[in-house]
């Protein structure tokens, strides 16, 4: 139902270049925060708005966070996140 989420789903996450970068060093997970089964995850990561994109380390700590992004912004966010992930 979220217009920004729909744009991200149809124009960003479905893009091959974005998928390639996302899958290079991350384990992509999509969580529907409107589903009550995911309420604990929403609370843990203090998701107050959707869409929220998080990059977590192996311990579940947030390394980077963003909201709705264009394809280009997402590629930069993920690429910068690769550097953070490698360094951190």
C-alpha cells in the first residue's frame, strides 16, 4: 500500500545492477513491518517509517540506514555499505 515501497520494489530492487550489488556481500531480507509476526523486529530496529533500508553487521547491529531511495541512491548506499562492511 505504501507508494514509496512500491517504487522501491518495482523500480529499484528489481533492477539487475541493484540486485547484483545487494547480493555481492549482503543477505537481502524483506520484512513486512505491517505483519504482526514481525513486530519484534520493527521494535528492535526502531522502524518508524517505511520503507526503511538497513545494513546490519553479523551481530545484528545497524551499520547504515536509509529511507526511500532512487536506483542511483540505492546503488551508492549499497556500495558505501560494502566499504563499511569490509572495514567494520
